[in-house]
C-alpha cells in the first residue's frame, strides 16, 4: 500500500462507501468475466470434439500430390530380366513370347506375344498345351507392358493405344485358374511405355509415350494423380521407392524423381459406398475386412455392411420398444389415478438404470440360448396376445359390477401381469409340445432344413434386448408429454360430454403426437448408438442382410473391436474415426430434431394453457 | 381419472397389457439378477452318486462328488444328434466336480438316467486350495498341519494346511451357519484380488477402479459443468447463436458414448498424452508415460461424456429458482455477482449435486468408451500409493462394467465364470441404484424446500 492512500477505515464515510461500491463493481465485473471465459471455453471445447474428429478424417480424402525433386542418390538396381521360359511352354504357345508372368502359388505361366495374343500354360499339365488362349489387346494394337501388381493377385496390361486393363486369375468350376478380364482403367493419351507396381499395396504408376505420368489404384478406374512434362518423355522405366514415397523415372540420361504424398489411396467415397471388385474375389461386393489377407495389406473398407447392421439392429429394437413404450405411457398417463400413476412411471423409468453391459450379458448368456430352444413359444405368445386382448375386451364388461370395480387400485395391473404370465407359460408349454409333435423336437433344426440359417446370437435377440434398453426413454418422454396436456382441454371435453376414451382418442393423443414422434426419434438415436448390447448379443459378422435369425455387425461394435488394434494414423485408424463421425452425425441429427419438436410442443402447450 | 374397464375397447386393453408387460419384465429382470447374483455364494449341498456307463454292468459304476450347478432337458433330435439312445425327453445335470488329478474338466454333464445311489453324506468336505482350486472329498486324517483328503475316484491327496484357504462341510451346516458362510464369502468377494484369470477370487481392483475413475471424473466435471451451466443460463445473451449452442450442448448427451471414447483415444491419449511425455518425461521415451491409456484418460473421457448431463442439470436448477428471489436481491442493491453467489447458487446447489450424482451413476455403467482409454481385463495392483500424489494417474485400471463383458463372454472357463458375472452385475447394479436413490432423495428434498 502506498503512502497516498490511507486504509479504508480511516476514510470519511462518503468516500469509504464510494470505494466499497467501486470494489463491488470490480468484483462483479471480474466474476462475470471469469464465468464467461470458463463457460465459453468449455462450450467451445465441447464443440471442438467434432472439429478434432474431422481433422483426423480429412487426410483420407486429400487429393494426391506429386512434386519433382532432385535425385540425391540413384535408386537400387533392380533385376528385371524375366525368368527363363520352359521350352514346352514356348512351343505350346506357338508365338514369339514377348512377355511372361509366373503365378507364384501353383506355377501357372502366362505368355503373351507383342500383338496381344496370350496363352495360359500350367507346369503340372505340360502336355495339355495352352489351357486358355485369349487376346490381351483388341488385336489391332500392340501390347506394350504386362505387370503384376504387388501381392501377385492381379495383372495390368498396357497397349500402344493407351488402354490399361486389369486381369485376375480366378478359379473356374473345376478349380483351375483362368485369366478373367476385370475392368479397364481410364485411357491414357499415348502408348503405354511402362507400368510400375507400388510396394506392398495395389497401386501402380503408368508412363506413356507423350511424357504423361499417372498414379492409379486397383479399386478405382480413374487416376489418383496425373502429370505431364517434356523431360518425362526421355524415361523408359518407372520405379517406386521402398515406402512408395518417391517415384523414379529412369532411362537414358539423368534420372528424375517425383515426391509423392499418397497415404490413403485405397479409400475414396466410391469404395466406401459402392461395390468394389477386390483382387482375388469372384465378383464386386461390399466388404468390411480391416485385417484381411496378410500377404496383401489391402484393407477393405465398405461402410455398407456396417450401416446395414446398425440399421437392422435399430429397426428390430424399435419394433419392440415403440409399441410397448407408447402403449404403456398412454395407459399410465391417461388411465391411472394419481398415487399409482407416478409410482408406476417411476418404476418403469427404473429400467433405464440397468447398464447396457448387463442387458447385453443377459441377452448373450440367458436370452439367446433360451430363444434358440423355445423360439416357437415366442411365436405362439405373439399369437396368443391378440386373443387375450380380444377376450379381455369382450368378457370384462360382462363381469359382475363388483368385480369391475377392482381397477384403479393397482391390483388390476398385478392381475394383468399374472394373466400375461399364465399366457407366457401356456405358450411355453404349447410351443414345446408343438415342437415335439410337428418339428421333430427342434424348431431350429427344422428352420435350418428349410434353408433358413439360424445363428444363436441373432438380430432377434438384439432386437428384444435393445428394445428393452430403449423402452424407458420412449416411455418417459411419451408419459411426460401425455400428462402435460393442459387440463382445461380434457376437462372441457369432459364437460361437453365426451367419454373417457373419446378424450384420450380425440384430445390427448392428437395433441401429444409430436411428442410421441420426438420420443421415437430419441429412441432411434439411442438405438443407433448402442454399443455393448450389440457387441455381446450378436456374432459381429459383417453380413449385409435383414434376416431376423442372423447376426450383424454395427458401426459401434466395429469401433469397439477394432480401434484398440488399429495403428495410429493408418488408413484403418482414420476409417474408424470416420465411422465415429458418421455415428456422431446420425445421432446428433436425430436428437436435435426430437428436441426441436419437443420445444415447439412445449410452447404450444403453454399457449393453450393460458 | 379412473380407468373405464366396462368399455369394450381393444386399444385400451392393449395399452393396459403393455404396461403390465413392462412391469412384468422389470420384475422378472430384478428377480433374475437377484437370484442368480446372490445364489453364487450360498453353500450348495455336495451330492454323491454313482454313474454307470452302461446299464448291464452296474458294479463298474464310478463314484462322483460335486455340486449340481444346473440341469437341462434335451429333446429327441438333440439326443439323436448326440448319438444317444435315451427315451426323450432326457435330463442331464451339470456337476461341478472341482479339481481332478487326472486333468479332467472341473465341470461335467451327467445323464439323469445313468445316476444311481444319490446321497448327501454329511462328512464330505469342500476344500479351497491355493494351487488346485476347489476340491471335494472325504477327510481321512488331520495331522500336524496336513490334511489327508480322499477324492471321489479313491485317490488320496496330502494337502498342506498352509495351502488350504478354506474348508467347509456344507452338508452338515445349519441354516444359520450357512448364512454366516454366505456373508463371509461376499465379504471376501468384495475385498480380495482376483485369481485364476479372473475366474476366482474377489473383485476389489475392479470396484476400486470404477470408484476412483468416477470420483476423479466428478472432481473434473463438477466445476467445469457448473460454470458452463451458469454461463449459459445467467450470462450468455439469449440470441439465436446461444440458442443453437445450447441445443447442441444438450444433444451431446445423446451422442453414443463410444464416440467420446474414440475422441479420448485420439486426442487425450495420443495428442495430449504424447505432448505431456515430450515435455515432462523425455528421458523415458520411446517408453510412453502418459501417452498410453491410463486412469487419468479414463476419468477425462468420462468427464466429457457426462458434461452435458451436469450442464443441463445446472441450467434446470437455475431455471427453477423463483424470480422473486433474484429481484429481491437486486432491489436491495446487490450486484449480479452477489445475487448469484449469495442467493441463487445456494438455492440451486441441490440441483447441481443431483446432476453430478446422475452423471456419476451414468459413468459407473459405461464400458465401451473405456476400453480405448485405459480399462483392461487384469490389473490387480490398485492405482494408489502411500506417497506424494497418492493416485497413480497413468496406471491402467479394472472396472466392474468391463469385467462383466470380459469375464462373461471371453472367459475360457465359462461354467465357472457365469455365476461370478451375475454377482459382479449385482454389485454394479447396487452401486448405481444407491447413487440414484441418493439423487432422487435430494431432488425431493430440494423441491419441497424451494416450493
């Protein structure tokens, strides 16, 4: 404290007050800055999650770039003298062999003449001559290069018209390999001079006579990158460096080189959502196979099977949860009187407390085997339910008046639960008897004989278990909305002579319908993002079908299984981040939509209430 | 409103049945969890019986001792598929035989039709041995710290008393003695470390891991979430942008937890942890210290996951404060900060506490995101130490939820693991239930006080 300002207590009263006020004002301002700073940064950080996820994913879709660089040291010499051709093969072919490729596993030999004529010869059947004769070009142009891609599963041919074609060795019906034409790549402008395969993955570089260099990847017909320069025209040969980071153009004179940035060639929007013909596969397909064949480190990342799995699980879960949740909420909110009503709703909301890992465990250990054994009983139960409803609705009004008065006390629910229990027991007995009598003891075996494949952990199990997990959300929102319908409306309708059911049907239900929709949206969001139940109660095989009795693999389960093993910054790792982003967007949109509907509804109710 | 049961209305009855069905499901689930979870430690009777492989030679029947774990009815095609000729339906029982010197599995199925001479001899002992696990047999002699045990196949084992962890003759126990044994078993389940690849022993590390990570999470999330909530409700101007921000923060609660796990692994572990390592522990590189999954990342991920819950609860608590309180404060000349600190926050405190408790109870049941950031199947050393930081923030932990997933589905010894998982699930449920009960009580107390 400096000399000039005396302590507070010695100041005259007026000044003291002024100083105090100033202090308080400063404190107020400080406090507001502090809160604004802290709160604002927390919210920014939360929104930053999405931004961070995006930054991890964008490198996947970055266009390939190539920069000419100065060659510092010459590339390692590469032995390109072809293996000697057996005399038997040469005579079988009957033409002057210009190109030859050896299939490494079984020893097939592909021989080609410079006019594109080709012959497939097998060392195990030398006397058979050519097993297959074909033309690798359309006979009017000359074949100029023929190369294996890395992994030796597919062949790329180039001709003097600039055509590039991909060929596979595929087994025919006798198990013998045949050369099959797969697809053309985008045509080059001039004759192909050389093709160089990448090391360890299925990309390749193409050099044409006009000095054009282009980079391709086996999955895609379009080039990833192309460039043209006069000095490239001198080159006769291309070669990749060890980690595919540099491409050398070799030939007479000084070699030139390109520095490439091409980390994730196998991923593009097309491979994620369309069928892709992978090397060694019989036809194009949607495949998710992250740790595929070890000899070829080519991940197969199609999001289609995972998306279908997620949708399938969510669909069956909603099929269980939506009717149960809405109907239970309707009954609780509209037909029960006060103490019982809030007690029951609280009880049902208790269901939300069960951690999903417990539900998943029960589904896998207890529900799945039980369903496998008593599937018929479940079907029977579903058949008996409408009968039960019919019987109750018809018979109850005929009961003596005294018995009809039981309701409202809570006993009615107990009674109904007991009735349901009896029905379930009957269904179990009946199902097992039917199974004994007509399906020789096991409905499941019978299904298998009919050609319906049945896996123990299937979509039905997931649907039931996850429906159970989603149910409390749908219930509680529907219940809230239905019990918040303004009272004047129901009372007014009652005063106009509407029966109780008419009020429910004509007043409460239409008013709360948007809320019910919001509840369904929220439930859907939850079902799409559910992880542990799907992980535990399905086989996690990436199957793309909607069969109720087969397993599935969801986006969430894939993340849980594969992320701990993915190498940081690899294509696989970034793909999983993309999966996370998709989940984020799906669920976020579902929730936001639901929220908007609910807010609007709340305003409406407030307007109606005043 | 009272129900009109006299109506002949199908929809009404369908709705009534639906609520009854949900009620029934809840009861069934609770019953299943309680009976299976509590049943694990109840001393079952040890049964002795003879098994004849074929009916013609009953004298060759071998003797079996063990606990009946479950039974199953098989139908005709199942029997035919197994190549058996019993008349359907045939019943088989799963018997826990304990350690077999021959190397036979501890659990085995027997056909009811093959059993004969079923007894429950009172003198049969259940012995839990440090190496062999559980043994069933007749005590032959007890001398100077040794126990001679005769097994069902007639073999005699000499066991050191020091290796014997427990011994019990369940068939001769009274109900009260069984009760005491039951309580003791539960206590040891809760307070010891797991053995034999998580298929025996206790779950202390898992409980500690769950509690510690959740507590740390609460310490992180409470101030941050409350401040963000206060900002959103009190200080942010109510424009279009703020409404949008509020909407998206609320909806973050619905984003799948596994997405937060992905973020936790990518950002916390690799980016943040990697930078910490480079700044503070460069001498240990390339061995990572914080750049690998661990307790602190588990807690931070959980905090991120539950942040929206706390923010929403805080905002709701603030919104519930009657405006008269606020206006009264201003009327007396208080500044905004003073009104907030002296009037509003104390009144809203229970709501915030409720939010934090709900966040904790949600976090306690999470599994999927934690697999990425530091929860592992086996980490018996507690992340606690007696010196300076007291908590090993970089250590990997076990958690109850992950134990359920791992022991339940990935265990090699499924028969032994299954009942344990029910017990673990029960512990987790009780934990979550208690937390929620607390939250509910608080909310009720608070509502009464404010109104």
